[in-house]
C-alpha cells in the first residue's frame, strides 16, 4: 500500500466481482478496518471461517492471514473499508492488536452506536474529498472511531473486562511496557523480567497472538516510530536512529531498509510527496 490512509466502499456490484475472483488467504502490509452496513461477510481469520451479518466491524491487523468474501443479503451490500499504515496512528496501533486479536469480527446491534460510527466515517470521507485533505484531521477521526468501537464492545461484554489474567492480558501488559520503553535498547529478557516470566513463555504468547517473536515486535514498534518521526519532523536520520536506541546510523539504515525496502531518506522523500 503506497498511501498512509485510504477509504473505499464495497457495494453489491463490487461484492459480486470479489466473489467471482480467486481469493486465497493472504497477508497485508497495512491495517484494515471493515464496517459492515448491509449484507454479510464470510471471514477466514485465526484459522477458522465464520459468517457475520451487518451491522458489524472487523479489524485485521497487519501480517495476519485472512480472507474476506462479502455476501449479498436481499440483493444488497454496503461496507466501508479503511486501510492505513501502522505509522499513521502509531500511539494507537499496538493497543488495537491487544484488543482485536481475539475479537476480529464484532457485531454491533445497537443502531444508535452504529450510526455514530457511520457519522465519523462520513466525516473522514468528507475530509478526504477536500481539495487539500488534512491528514491530521483524518488521524484524529480514525482514533475516535476505534474509541467508539471499544466503548461499545465494553458495554455489550462487561464480563470480558472482569475476566482473570490470561495470555491476552499478559500481552496487553507487554504492549504497555513496550510503549514506555521501546526507545531504549532493551532486549527480550528485559521485557520478560518486567512481566515476571521467562523469555520463552513471553515468546509463546506473542507467537500465539500475533504470530511474531518478541524481538520482532520490539523492532516493529521502533520502526513505526521512526517512520512517524521521518514524516512529522525534520530531524536528521542519525538523530532519529539514536533516539530509538540505534547507536550507529549505518545500523539503523540497514535495519530500516531490510524491513521496508527503502532507506530512511528514501522513505521520507516518498512520504512527503504523498502528503503533498
């Protein structure tokens, strides 16, 4: 995906086109939020297939294997699809992983709540259609959208909030600690010790939830922040790398290019062209 953010709709004609096209389980290099207004969705995710009827929301995290097949109901289908890069809302993205990893598809039967989601979607769409869209506005609206979804889920499932500590809770604590410490050159052992567990057990949890090792998640969070700083500031590449625990510019550049296919300077130039 060569854009920071994209929104489009799937109507009945597009749903039929997708149904005819071969669509194997695949992975994205972006985050995807689907808001189902009309119709149904057959979704293969987390190694199982389920069908959910509108109104619903579905969030697919970057790198998670899945397959979506929209299905008409009474000849109708309407879904809003929002795709964005992890660095678009870096402060929020990893917290979404903790919340949605076991809740990829969420039914939202409350019409009032769902209408509020659509109102925010309409505001995002309206901003994108401006002659010069302000991505800062889109970013705030997208964060508000996820806040509404999580608030409604808590209201519908209060028992989940009171559940005992599980892998999900441990993972959530890990992400909180990561958010406070990722700028430092801490290793897996540090994060495991903060959670009073072994590195092996922490790796088992992250592999189960995100299919990624702890070290990979730490590196990904650093790179998301690096991308955010490259887009939002004029800091030299070497300073950004140093701020994120990379002591040498060459090492930071090598890690960045290995993961993105671009040097930090090339990424910054491309993003500035896109934003402009």
